[in-house]
C-alpha cells in the first residue's frame, strides 16, 4: 500500500505573487490613464466629443481583437511571448502619449495600448491558472 503524501501544495508561491502583482500594475496603469485622457485630449488638441469617444472605442475594440489572437497563441503555448510582447507594446504606447503631436498619433497609440493590454490581460490569468494547485 502506497503512503499518501501529506505535503501541502501552496497557492501563494513567488511565481503566483509576481503574476498577480504584474497584473495589478497593468490594470492600475489602465485605470490611471482612463480618467484624465479624455480631458487631456480636449484641452491639448481641442478635440470634439466624437474624437474623444474614439479613444474609448478604439481601445476596447483593439483589446478585444488582441484577446482573440492571444487566445490562439496561448493554446500553442506562447505564454511568455504574449506577456513580454503585450507589456512592451502597452508600455511603449503609454510612453508615446507624452510625445504625440496630434490626435491621429494619439489614436494610434491608444489602439496599440489596447493591443498590448489585451495580450497581457489574457496571458496573466492563463499563466496563473497553470500554477494554481488543484
């Protein structure tokens, strides 16, 4: 008769904590930008209501499209690539807001941020579910 292991599997491992911290920071970045961006666009670029609403729309649509692509890539085992690429794209797009010279560039950066956010926010929970004990 085999002896059953009494060793408990821990949930709060270093990997799990790092994944949750990175995911928290990604969402914190999103929420810190969501509130001030519309008024920034109106004040700096004298945008009308339609142009301001495009910022929310394009972000959401590009994040959804990126999640569809990311799901297929995650099934193929490209978890680390999705995290690194997604975070890099989101970071570069966020840094680019400061240097944007016009609304068109800002809209492009917002779409890129949506793509990076969609990729990362899909990969983080998937990776977390891989390390959570049964």
